[in-house]
C-alpha cells in the first residue's frame, strides 16, 4: 500500500504543529497528508484517465485541502505561509 502507518507517522512528525507523531489533528499535518494523497492520485490518473471514481475522490481531497488552507489563512497567516513553502504547493 502506498500510505502505511509508518509513512503517516513520518508526515505527522515532519509537518505537525507540535513536531510529534501524535499530532494528527493540526491543520498543517492534515494538509501534508492530503498533499501526499493528492500527488499519489494524480499519478494514478495519469495512467488511468478513465477512472472516474478516483477522479471524484481527487477533487474532494483538493476541496478539503483548500478549506483547511482557507481556515489557516484566517487563523494564522504565518503558519499558512510556512506550510505552503514547505510543501511547495504554490509557485
């Protein structure tokens, strides 16, 4: 499987607000997890362009990430800027 529990723990440690593996609920860690999943689904859709179920899932994930990023802008713009820079989401 592309996303096992060890990979999740690594993402949460690297991008979490408290920099611990137990910080699974912060906006930064959720955004990092969604970004990893979005990248995987995007690669899948490049090879399987007729997979409409995956396409729908990808669109829903992008929407969830967008809502979390919008929340982060309202709460703390510096946290938003740092997570965008770390993940390389924007140009």
